[in-house]
C-alpha cells in the first residue's frame, strides 16, 4: 500500500482529495490544526471508501518546529505529498514565530513540508509532490514577502502566496528530478469553501469537482515522469511565474533563509 500525506485535510477540497486517494487504495494521513475535525473527517472518509487506512496528524503548518517534529516521527516511505493547506486572514496576523500568517502557512508550509519529507520518498516508487496553487496568483514582491512595507491586503497576500507556490514548484522540480521525484502545481476547481469565503468569493463546483485536477496529478499514469508543470481544468497550462529564472531561485533562497539557525 502506498502512503500519502494531504495537508489541509479537512477543508472542502482537501477532504475530497483525501477521499479520492483513499478510494484509490492509499494509506492517507490528513494534516491540520484541529484534531477533532481531523478525526471526524478521517472517520467519514473511511465510511465512504471502506478504507480503514486514514490517519491524522494535528500540527500548525505555519510553525517550522511542528513540521520537523512530524517528519521525525514519520518512519514509513512516502509516495505522495499533496500540499493543499492555505489560510487568508483578513487582518495581518503573525505566527508564534513572528512570521506573517499567509506567507508562513501558504508558502513556507509548502517549502518546509517538501524539504522535510522528500528524503522519505523512494525513487523506485515514482513518488509525486502536488502543490495546490491557484489561477488567482500574482503580485509577488521579493523585497516585501510579509507585507511589512506594503499595506496588508488579504487578497494581495493570497495572490502572492499562490504565485510563490508555482515558483517553488519549478525550483523543487529541478532539485528533485535526479531522485525520480516529480513536482507539479495546479489550480483546483472553484469550490465554495471557508477559504474562498474569507477571500470574498463563493464557488460553483462541488468539492469532488474541485479535487479533480489535484487527483489527476496525484494518480494518473499518463503523468509519470512529468515534472515542473502547472495544470488547470485537467490539462497543462502555461505559467510565466515558473519560467521566472532568477526570481524562482531567489524565492527558494529566501524561504531557505527562514530555517537557517
């Protein structure tokens, strides 16, 4: 049985992704902050799929030490990592480590999960990393990633974080290709969720429809060996952010600097 981790595992899209993986026979670990919601979601997924191998890990993805502790406790091989967790507080907030919340969770959370878990991915098992990004992306400022100089705007911070997700996908695709690990990004469907509501939007697709493209990247045999790409609506789409050269490398180094002692 292959092992998968899904962050943001009890959100609308995260739950649908996890359910799709459980239905495909994966042992799935849901990651999120609320243990009660994780437990209820895991129970529901098992009931709907008949797969008892649905587990949970309660941690704050905005805190480096909690991600490292989670990785240290993980002893089995990891075949699939789906970075899906995101937040969009309407006011500027900081984590316990003093980092602006959206950047910490939406960007550093992805970076840190990959850095801590890719060593656990066996190259023989065609491991994959799927970064759930968004078509709603842009405006990244490498000199003001935490909105210290700019007036904080939740929408602007979210768009910046989703651009960063795509750029980090390109950086990690190059880094991990020699190890046989593929890394791709996608826009999920437009689902009415807490996240979309926090951004002032609704959504016209079901969670299952929203999860379709992430699940395609996770499960499709047709995508074996495909890496460093961005997908929308079930197909590859051109992404200028992933071709940004120096900026891709600069963002990677900026993320790295947050974890240098």
